[in-house]
């Protein structure tokens, strides 16, 4: 298993600002993922972040809007840029670990006003 | 592409009732299958998993059997409790490809249990 810590856990942000979410894992992992869960919806993969390379973004997500850093094997950040109310969501960090299982952090609950 | 289809909710049951949440999948490889649970106001927790055909995952009284012939992974519990009220997500990860495997989620099923 893996223990994943995310910061902030919740935030209320002003329209037009940017917010960086941090994800810390208690062990070294190759692959980290960032998901978005809009209110009442399922999870949508934003991007896959591997250490030492640029993140791979899914269709509909771009680096300018969601820049990602992956400086080492235990840490990643996701920035939500130039936020609008449509960005109000839960953002979840996850990692692939033993037995081909993905574990999730508690999520960062963002409200844009 | 790969996909997961879940029984639509919400599902409302009385305490001690039998629960089934249907989940079917399509995949080109040999996926691992998962059920995740999201309690109100919380993140996702892995509930159970199965990595190959005929495997049964179980946890907290919940069970699901990997049925390759029907491409299904239905979630069951014999006697639900109020504390089981949550949103349940069926998911798969296709391990038939490279290490770039990712997880694909169903739409989620909201379960409410009446005392």
C-alpha cells in the first residue's frame, strides 16, 4: 500500500488566480496520476507524471492550464491556472504500487468564486 | 477503448438488505478490476480488487468475482448497514500493455441505506 498526503485539503479561490496542489507519497513510485472529480461526477484522468520526464496529458487537458511538476520519486505538484468556477472540483493524486493497484490521496477540494 | 459501465443510482435499501451493484467492462487486454468507495466528504478508498479471471475480491463483507465470460465484476454484500452509505466506483486497469497503464472509472453508484 501507499500513504498519500495532499495539500491543501480544501480551499476557496478567487476567479483568475492559480493554485498549486502538492502530493507527497511515503515511498518511491514511478508513476503518479492526477484526477479531477467534478461535483457529482466520476473521476477523469488529467495527466500521468513520471519522474524525469514531462507529464502526459489526456484529451481535453493542456499543460498551460494544468502544469505539473515531478521533481523526485515521492513528490508531485499540480497547478490549476487562471481558475474559473468550472474548475471547482476535487483534485486527487494517485500512485501505482504493488499488485497493479492505484491508491488515492484524500483529495484537494477546490471552490472557485 | 477500454470502458466500465456501472448500474445507475441512486440505490436506496433498508438496513440488512442484500446489495448488488452491477459492473461490466470492455478491455482489449487482461485488466485488473477494482471497487473503490467514497464516503461523504472523503476521498477514494480501495474496497477490493481482483487481478485475474475467477478471482474473488472481498473486504468489509463486500465481495466481487471477476467473470471473464460475462465481462462483469458485480459488487455484493449480504447485509448492508447505514455506515455503507457512500458512492461506489467500479474501475479497471489494463495490465496488458506497458507500464503506462492507467485506471478507468465507471460513473459511480450512490448507495443510501435507511435505518
